[in-house]
C-alpha cells in the first residue's frame, strides 16, 4: 500500500489540539477528512507528536496509507492544499516505507516560543505571549542554558505527570529527557511596531529527544520569572533538583509555542 510522509504547518488558534477528538475541531480530524475524500475511503494518520489547543506548527510530521492513490506525492500535496482549510497546509509530501513511524522513529523535536513583553499588536496576538513587564534576555539565556543535558524534568511536566505519585514516575524512563539545545535570543518583529521602531521579540528555542506534556510552556514560565527578576538563573537548577511540578512556575499560554521541526536518523539540528 502506498504510504506518504506529510509535513504540516498550521495555525493552532482555532484547533482543539492536533489529536482527533469527538465533536472537536482538530488538525488530525481535518486532515483525515480531506484524505478520506481524496481516497474515497476512511484514512487514519499517525502524527509525530501532539500539540495542545492553541499551539502552532511549522514542521509537524504525519503519515498516511492511501491504497487508492495512483498519482505522485506532489499531486497529493496539491490536492491536499486545494481542500484543506486556510489554517492548515501540507508543506511537503513524499513517499515513505510502510514501517516508517513518525513518533517512534523521531530522534529529536524542536520547539520555539515567542515572548513579546509589553507589546499590544494584532499581528503578534495569536503567536506570542505578551507579559507586561520587560525582560532581561541575558538572565533568561543564563537560565535556559542550565536545561542542556540529561535531567529529570518532573518540575516542568504538566497534566499531573510531574508529581511523585504520577503514573509517569513509575515508568522506566519516567520524566527524564535529554535537551540538546536551550537558548533565548532577541529577534526583530518587523510586522509589529512599538514607539516607531520594529518590536523586539524574545525567542526561546528548545530541542530535545522527547517532550513531556506542557514541558516547553512550563520552561518558558520559569524563564520569564528569571527574566523579570523575580527569580535568579540558578533557580532553574533548584527546580530540576526538586523534581516536583508543585514547586514550579506558572504555565505560559499556548499561543507563543510552535513545533518547528521533527528530526529523524541523519537529520542535523540547525545551529540557530
């Protein structure tokens, strides 16, 4: 049966997450509906990872088997984009082996989060968190660097998985993950202006072998506390050592977060 690897981009604002849910608008639900029409039969897809309601993607990966599709992968991409809603697109489509599994074969994933302190912009409203106070990016960068390496990230695991009695804690790997990149930098948002100049947006980038529920958003929440001077950078090490979500920070809102890339064997992590 012909199998296809789809790279997807979507604006998560109006989706109830990526995973199909009854009576909810989801990325997977919209994709499978279009694929089903194109193949004249029900189609099930597999995604590389879940994204919550309001979270975006530029490089989500999914697979689908289409036994009735006889045209090319590029024809499938064109057909998909002609029928998908405006907030979802297939940026690439290629054939793949039937045994390829986008979740289990992934070796790393990359997320980015935008923070636009004090900026009220209709252009950034859907894609950045705008806390009121300004941020010291050097302090955030110092705190972000402490995440690099292999750590127990229970203090940054959401949905009840970061407490000592959670079911996750009893699994062999538990809440331990390896973070390859954790950094924060300033970027210029020419789409938004503040005081006659392009707005400064802070972008947090996290690349890891796998992620826990709301892990990046919890990391962002902690780093914003550091950047705003309410905590010192070394507090990140304190939280890592406590291994208990109850001592962590507030969770950052979803709209600033995007799944940018999923890496497989042989893929190289970008330097910036």
